[in-house]
C-alpha cells in the first residue's frame, strides 16, 4: 500500500494499523484451517449473532452480487473448487466428484433460519472472490479516516485508490508476462480476474480455478475480466462472474454500483482482443 499523509501524522503507524485490520478480516472471512469460514463449513452453519461484522457484510454483499450476475458469482462453489484441487493440488476430477459437488452448489440452498445460517451437508463456502476486495475497501477507508491525504491499497491484484494525486494502475496481459495496459485514475477501484493465475492443463486444455457454478467446469467467457467500480468488494466479485460468463453474460448483468467492465479474450490463433461496456478510466 502507498500512503501520503500530512507531516504531523505517522504513516508507519497508519500502515501498521491497516495491516492488523487486514489480518483480522482475513481470519474472519477466510476458508483455510482456523479461519472463520472454515469453522462454518466444518460445523455446517453458524448463529448470525455469533459472526463478526466483516463476515456479515461479506454475506450481504455476496447475496447482492449473486442476484446481480444471475448466479455466476456464487460463493457456495467451494466444493467444486475442492473437487478440482485448487489451489494446491489441481487435477481433473472424476465425474462422481463433480456430481457430488454440484449437488451442494447453489446460493439458494443456503438456509437462513431466524438467527442462523445452515449449510446442506457437504457444502463449502468460499468467499475468495469477494473477501479480498472487501478487505481492500476496509483498509482504504481506515487509512482515509486516520488522516491519509492520498492512498492506494492493493491485495492480490485488487486495487482501490484516491486522494490528491493521479494514480496509474497496470492490467496484466492474460497470455504473457507483460502488461496489457495502464489506467490513470484519481479514485475508485479496479479488480481483475483471469485464467492465468491458478490453472491446470489437461489433454491440452486449460482449466482455471474460475469455476462456472452451473456446469462445474472452468468458465470460458473470457481469459481476463477487469471491473471498474466505486468499491473494490463489488469490483472483485463482478470480475469473477464476468470472466466466467463472458460478454453474453455481462450484457445481462445488473450494473448497479459498477462503472465499467473490460473483457480480454483469446481466439484460436492465440490473438487477444478486447470488449468493454460502461466507462473505464483513461488508458495510456
């Protein structure tokens, strides 16, 4: 993160506080052993009153984006991600594994009973496609509230920035090690999802960790999706849905809270082309 603060403030102390906040959110919303979502998955549910404020907000945001994207963003797809072995042991799953995972995938299968959330047996929640962006928002707002004049927060490629200066944010090329382009922006959030970070090649076909909850296989809509929005949490979740569904799906999205979306797609000759909708920051 980059923080510019008045001379009478201690930017190092602000950054230390931001790091602590980031670790706290990760512990609450992560699905790895010892983290909050892992506990929910293991026990099959939780009392809503026992969940922390960050987890409750991530649940609310997830419900909103699930509906806005026609279900392409679906945090109940954790069992599908596990069936494919992402991120540590990617492998092509057996048909029976996929069938079992598909049977417990679907946001509508979650039950909210009075003060509780109840998961069907075998369902695994995974908020990895929204929690990072949400955390970026919280850290950004923390820094601003503590006196930052300008700041940029980045976690895993999800960015939010603002203040008194012009920021330049690069978008990675989905098929080489360079940048596809650079955006100039004074404020807002950018989030990118693509099939190049976590994937396996099986019989010459690339399968990524961006799983289509309707098929159980990797989404093939785009090789990369970048979303420009006011909040990074919403940008993060929309980017996953857009990469999975591609142009046809994006054209049906409810774009409330989203300013623009850029899709990069690769044709059979390996050429990358772009399509966009809405408004994106100026590029250089």
